[in-house]
């Protein structure tokens, strides 16, 4: 991809999948996407168990259905959010307006910080509920690995979304610098190649 402002190609240029996949925010977003699949998939698949004397299934996290619902909801919504922002990242080089790029990056900062916070809350909530679960509620320890996987990947998601927030801040700094440069020197060529 030809170099351009803010690590993007020239507006209207051809899409380069290799360059797109090598960008750190793309790799982190794909990793976050996989982590969200692991979290909600493990809870949906093995997060509900029942006692030998019961027919109704309960959440493996201390029989607290809110814990399972939280993990599933955050996992599914971050899955969809990752897809949306992957599409925005692919479209980003086509955005020629500095103001529109700035809006896209500001939304990325807000969404990434929001998900990092929700994953932190989810990690704490799931860990607490798993810690206080009673052994008699699950005597055969069914779904224990799935519960630990959901907790572990919730923890990893905090860092991937936090890193995405940091990368978006760096991108915003570049955009703001370019905007100020264009304001001060309207007829000069772009500073960034």
C-alpha cells in the first residue's frame, strides 16, 4: 500500500489485504474476535449444568444465571463490534476527509475503552462467581474447563481491547497533527509521505 497520512494509503487506492492484515490494530481486533468467540462459545456450550436429582439446567457460575448471561452478552456484542470495526479498518484508507477519519478514530477509542472496561468487569464477575460455586452443585465437575476458559479469555480480552484503545489514541494523535499542519500551511505538501 502506498504510504499516506496516518498509516493509510491514498484515498481511492486499491485495497491491499496483505498490508491490512499486517497492521497491529487488525491483528489485535482479529485476536479479540477469537477471544469473544471462545468466551461466549464455552458458556453457551458447557456453561449450564444440572444436579443428578434435577432436570432444569443452571449456570455453572454459582448457579447465577446473570453471570452466564453477562458472559454471553458481552461475548456476542464484542464479536459483532469486532466485525464492524474490521470493516471500518478496511474502509479507513478510502476516507479522504481528515474530520471523518478523526470521527472514526474517536469512535474506535470510545468503543475499545468501553469493551476493555466491560471485559474487566466480566472477568471479575465470572471469577468471583466461579470461586464461590459449591461443589455439590456440580459433583462431576462438568463444564469446569469451559468455565476456566471463559474466565481466562475474559482476562486476555482486557489487554487486547486496552491495546486497541492505545493504538487508536496514537492514530488520533497523527490525525490531529496532520490537521494542525494543514491549517498552518494550507498550500504545502503533506508532511507524511
